[in-house]
């Protein structure tokens, strides 16, 4: 299942769709994320802004960097996974924090959570990973 999600996220059309959605999220939430970082006296909003900003950077890294590059560099892969986790957690909070009557807000943040989870699972599996053990040489 993780391999199929990794293949889905790795395809160019999927990355283009996620990039367009990331552009919309960046336009809508980007200024708000940076505004929350301005006042470090209110720790809760600072942490939420930091998680949102980190999540946006992770989202853009996952969309712009090739799956092979993320698979070759384990530190980069862990950084993208951590950023996507922070961003998804911030989106989950935004989903529950919004008004219950505002359906558009709930739908938009639910799509962000879904995209974050999908990209996290696709990055977790990594490109060209197989769960089958590699055969030993000469044992055919």
C-alpha cells in the first residue's frame, strides 16, 4: 500500500496537482503563518505558526524535489517527513479550530490534511523500495 502511494505521489501529474494546491495554500495561509511568527510572546500561536511554516516548506520540498533525490539522501528524507508531520498537525488543529458552520474552511483544511498525510506516507515508503528481501548472490 505504501509503495502504491509513493508511486502515486512520485508521478509528474500528481506533483503538478499538489504544486497547484500548494500554491493556493501558500497564498491563503502563507502570510498568516509568517504573521503568527512575529510575536513570540504568545507561545501557542508561535508554535502553530512555526508548524504551519515548516509544513509549507516540507510540502514544497516534496513537490519540487525528485523522489529519487529524496530517496538518496536520508537526512533530507527525514527533514521532509518532520516538516510534513508539523504541517499536518497544524492543519488538523486548523480543521478543528475553524467555525463549525464554515463548510468551505472545513473542506479546505480537510484537503490540506489529506494531502499532508498522502505526501507523508509517500515519503515514508520512499521511491523504489521493496519489502521483499534481496536474494543472496549465487543462490539461484
